[in-house]
């Protein structure tokens, strides 16, 4: 489940793990695919085994 508020906040639920975390790139493994988030000043605002909340300027989202 992916929820967004504008282009600055994103909540991803039921993910497996975070593969790559940089301030301009985030790669998240889900059950069936990966989500690539490209942006500026990306931060993990909340992170636990069930959900991750991302804050920053989100420019692009790709499903790989």
C-alpha cells in the first residue's frame, strides 16, 4: 500500500526491506517488485518492520 501527500510525503506499507538509501535515491523491495524513488533531501521519517514514511521532494517513482 502506497499513500502520498503532495510530492513531499510518502507512506509505504507491507514492504520487505530497503535495498538502497541515499538523499536522492531510495530503492525498496516489496513482495512482487521494487519501488525506486528519486528526489531531493529524502529522509526516512519513520521506519519499522511494517511501514516506512519518506519525507523530502519526490520527483519520480518507478516500479521495477
